[in-house]
C-alpha cells in the first residue's frame, strides 16, 4: 500500500514537473561575492587608468606651452612651403 502510494506520487511528480514553473530561487553567495570582488578590482584598474591619462594630458599640456613659448620667442623655425619653385638643370 505504501509502495503503491509512493510510486503513484513519483509518477505524477515526474509527469507534472515540466508543467510547473520553478518555485525556488537558487542563490550562490560565493559566486556573488566573487563577482563583487572582481568588480572592485576592475574599478580600481579603471581609476588607475584615468589617473594615468590625466598625467599624460598634463605632460602634453606642459609640452605644448613650452613649444608655444619657443615659437613666440624665436619665431617659427620650420621653413615655409615654397609655392613656386624652379629648378635649374646644368
């Protein structure tokens, strides 16, 4: 009698299981913690990257100011393009 009830319950649950949506949400705390740790590491790398870019921009700005000061002091030393040039062949 018990075995029959058990088999009937098992059979009904096997056939009805695909029809019933999941009732229990599975949460993996270790995976969530690992994902959060990876996210923090990525944010730290992003902050470092932005700081490096700011240093590069500062350096380039100083170089531009220096070149501008040289041009103002000495003039443009790069020769101008000659629009009409004639070459004499001997």
